[in-house]
């Protein structure tokens, strides 16, 4: 059975690259969400195994950390692991401090440590 990943705020090319990366290593279905409002509605009504949030949402360049804060602040939806997609170590550290898992950057797809982080959530049980 495939794992479901919600990708929030990526541009179409980045979503395509993430989909290619994930499906090369895992049996996943990627669901795209453009913004916080859509994402929160989906998280409330659909089941996901992992949520990926872009550092800056493509649709309006709003802060992905704010999306993570909204997810983490809601006890009804904060049970799904969340990762920040960012090449910036300081952004990753901030995301971890507010409750996200250690994420990855778009330049790190094939690094073994990124695959290990993702296995925790996306390997078939």
C-alpha cells in the first residue's frame, strides 16, 4: 500500500522533482497543496503519512514556518510528521524547534542521510 505525502507550497517543477525523488525510493502518492488554507483543510479530511512544507510558498511567498506552526498548534491535526523543504540550515533548525522533523533541501535529494530520514515515515511496514 502506498504512503501518502502532502506537498505544500512547491512550484510545479519542484513538486515534479520531489515526486521523482520519492517514487524512485518509496511507494508513495504525492498530493499537492498550494497554500496553508487548502493544506489545513486537506489535513483535517484526508490521511497522510508525511507533510512536506516549502520554506516559501510558491503561490504568495508566505513563510512555510507559519504553516508548520499552524499544523503544530492544532491537536486535531498535529499527529502527522512534518518536514521543511529548504536548503538553509537555519530554516531547518527553526522548523525543528517548532516541532517539525529534520527535513531536506532541494539540493540534497540523493544524500544517504535524507533517505534515512524519509525511511522512518515512508517505508512499507
